[in-house]
């Protein structure tokens, strides 16, 4: 057999270059590029292999290992899991900085390839710079911290191992049932070692995302349950987007007269004015969707892992006769809460279910009920535009203005803090697959980095990153990255003086304002950061907007700009969109504070609505 002599690092890169997939009818590389910060664990070998192939596998310099890996996650989401970005780091802190991003990819079921340097396999020079020694087990390094947050984990201890490991890692990342991050630890001596690799290992291969079909018996049980329902509803999760099942689900809902509600990950499955759209569900959801859920007698959950924010900690479904059917490629997710599982691809499964339902259609009054609820919700959202503002505006007022002004294909992105709830409730999607709020892991700092990755995946249309002051302070360096790399993002930097939404939770559960709003933290001198000056120093065009009436003109300037643009506004700390569901948090059973005792009593009352395993 013909062989090619390469180092391990060179062989990895050569193999990555020859993996292809089909996106929208065009053959493209599976691996679209790499984010890299180089150190002594990856600069001498992996960087040496990446440098000559920049035209085929571009390497983008990040400024924080966590943020560059988050950008890779956001890219994977915007591409609906069909293409993958790589993130590479040195050993030590560079490696462990990526653990959070791996957890984000794992929780959100998104592909991400992480290549980290590692200590020497021969151990002669232990301990090396940045090595954390585990007494009693010299085989453990910081790379092992990725084991619980990786779908595939391997340490390459011999060059020939990549012949088995790389295909397995890619199979995991492309399989909808196992999709998530793959992590390879690359010891420094092994990266440099050469091996005679079999030439066919580097042959061009074209991959595709499989569409596993469901068991016909599962479909029959699901169809039977749905055919008996008088008030069914559909929960559209992120899996609807990843499967490309939006059109199939929409037609199914229309044909069967079923209202559709959306999870945070499933948002923008339906446009906001579609007749079957009933709003976002759950804790960050609308009064409309939660009212529909309260009365539903059958819930068809599609592509969702039924997180507590979706289910209101399993309190929103209050019909004692309600039944659940869960369509999911992953058996783990499909079996939750003793649902009737349909394990398979969302598009294929919905089509199969549709074929078995004959002329079934929910009563017209049920869909009309949902339409009445969503009409009231839209009126509530519209009311924010008419509110007079004497001080700082509310999140909802800013969101409604930008929502009205944005183009249909603009991509709205946010993450942890108060903005996910405000945007999930208040952002009215004008086109499908135009919304990303990272709430699977609720990761502060995702917003700026994620916007960079999303813009790489979506060159057409603007990416709008809504970021609060807390998240901006936590991770902001990729404002500079977007300018430097030419990936324009519009940043809405909304400053409410701290972690205001957690302050809200603290107060609403009887606690005193403490350590969340900046003015309630321990400090010698309290002052507000000049976010406009900071963003401008990183190359963005910036303007501060004081009044809502000035926002439309600022927005038009942002749209017309040739590079990243930041609009900075001060936001009220106490005014919020209302409409979500109960959420279970731990409230002290005993306390000297009367407010805490009252909150505990309310918690006990609400918990009675909670479903337990049925």
C-alpha cells in the first residue's frame, strides 16, 4: 500500500482538508476554518501544519480561548450543524479556557472540534510549563477536564491512532443522535512524531447528515394518541432547525389545525404572524403560549430536550389528562418524563406521523383559542411602543423599535442575563432560522464571540448582537476580532448597571438587593464604564443614544456602516416584559426575612402544579 510520511499534526490537517459535505446543493468542506491561539503546546507542530493551507482552511486568531471556541459554536448553530469550526489551544490555561465552550456545545447538541496541546507522553521532563500534576496518577492532565463535556474524547498517544480516532470523532459530530463537541488531546512529542500513513486515509470523502427513520410501532402509538386529542399543541425545539424540518412541521400544523409554540432554541420556526404561531413557551415565554399549554391535552414535542425553562419546571401543563409525544433523534431526550418516544429525524418522523393521521384535524375552536391569545400578546408587545419614558427606556422598548426596523433576514443573537427573556418574548421573527439565544447553557460572554462566528456563517444580512453590560465586561475582545477580520456585526450594548435580572430574582424571592447591581456591590468608588469609548478603542464605529426617538436614525447609520457598529444605551434596571411561567429555584425553608418566608410559601403553592414523571 502506498504511504505518505507526515507528522501527526500534519496528518490531522491533511485529513481535515479532505472531508466534504453538501450544503444547499453545493459540495463544501466540512471544516470551514479554525480559531487558534498558539502557545508552546500547538505552535511548533499544529501551527506549522496549518500555515501552508490557509487558502483552504483559514485560521482566525482569537483573543481568548473561550471566546474563540464560542464563536465556533455559534458558527455551528448558524449552519444548523452541517459544517464545523475548529478551535485549537496550547496546554494549561489555554486548554481549560475552552471547557466552558465545550459545555455550551454539549448542552446545545452542536458540533465543535477542539484540538488542544498536551504534556509529553514520554514524561521524562515532567512537570512541564503549565502542567497541573495529579498526585498518584501521572496519566491525568488538564485535558481530562473535557471528558464530561465532550461527546467524543481521545488522547492521541501514538501517531497511527488518528486513523481510527478522526473518523470516529467526525461521525459523532455529524450524527444528530450524538452531535456535540469532539476533543483531541495532542501531546507535544506525539504531534511532532512522523509516521507512514496509508494514502487512502487522505482520500476525499463526502459526508451527509443522516435522517434515521422512526420505528413504525412508535409512530402508530403517537398517531393513535394524537388522533384522540381535542386540544393538541406542538413544541418546536432547536432540532426542527437542525433537521431542516421547518417547512414539514409548518405544513403539518396547518393541515391538522394545531397551534405551534417555540422553545428558545426553536424560536423562528414560524414567523410571528403565521396563523398557527402561538408564541414562545415557558419561563421566558409568552402568556399566549403558556395559556395554550395549560389547557392542552396532548403535547407533541419536536427536537427539544424539554429544559425547565421550556416546561416552567414542569408546571405549565395543567390539564390532568395531558399526554406527551416526543420526537427526537436522541433516545435520551425522547424518553424524558415518560413521554411516548418517537426516535428519529424530525422531518422523517413528522411525515410518517402525518401519513397515519388520515383526515384528523383538531377542532377549529382550539386553534382559534390560540389565535386569540397570541393576538392579545401582540397587543401587549405593541403597547411598549406607546409608553412614555421619563427616565431610562426598558429593554422591551428598544427591542420593539429595532425589531420593526430590521430586515427580514437579519440574525438576532443574545445569551445569558435579562436579554434572552426579553428577546424570546419580544422579538417577532420575520423569517425562519433568524434567532440565536444561547440558553442551553446560559453562557454570559457568548454574545460578542458568538456574533463573530454567526457572521462567518451568514455573510448575507446583518447579525445583531444584543449584549448587556455584565456580559460585555465578561468577554468583549472579539469586538476587535470582528473589525480586524472584516465580519461586520451590529452590537446593541444595553447597560442597566449590573446583573439586573438576577437582582430581580433575588428581590422577587424575598432577598435584599445584594452584589448584583453594581451600586449594591462592595466598592470604594462607584462609576459606570464608558462602553462607547471601549468599543471604539477596538475599532468599532460607535454612538451613544440617550433617547428612544433618536434610535431609528442611529440604526440606519449602523446598517449603512462598512464595519462593526456599536449602539450604546442606558436601560432601566427594574422594568421587564411580563408573561413567563413559574420557575423552580431554591428558596430557604427558614429565614429571618419575612419576604423570604412569603416567597417560600408561594413556592410551595406553585409546586403543586408540578408534574412528576408522568
